[in-house]
C-alpha cells in the first residue's frame, strides 16, 4: 500500500530487487486488538518504525507527522531524520488503499505517543 517506501521520510532502499530496511508497522498494536489491515498499518523505514513504536513519533488525525518534545537529538542526523519531520504530511498510501483509520490513530496518540508534540 505504501509502495515500498517510508511514509515519514520516503526511504525506499533495495538490495538488488528486494526492499531492505522497510517494515509494515501496526498503528494499534496486535496485542491491543490491532487488526492486520491496511488502515491499521503504515510503511516505515526501520528507524522511524522503532521511534513510532517508542512514542517519539506519531501521526495526527489530519495525517501530519508528530515529533515528541521528549525526543532529544544533538546532531545534524537527528535533526534531518527526526526533528525535521514535525508537521510534514504522511506520504501515501496509494490511491484506492484506505488511509490510517481514525480509531487506530487515536489509540496510538493516547497509548503510545509521548506528548507534548513539537511545533
């Protein structure tokens, strides 16, 4: 649904013809009644998947990327890979595929994302 790229940063690495460093991330986790459905998933690179699961990153109900104020990065890589994402629109999914469902986004915002968000 996300064309083998990260919905936050657009990373689309391949090793020969195989996607590498990309994951299908659940928004509402399996252990909390999160279904295996496109509207409960998002394509993320490995870095952003880990940060999403830890609550450093989130997705607003309008599908803009959230960055927690609790995330601290001191170098240019943290700035470009994480801090610069604040407020960016989520990339994807393809036309015809459902976007992330409000109910799953609300769950992630309440249960996982570490408020407050950066502006």
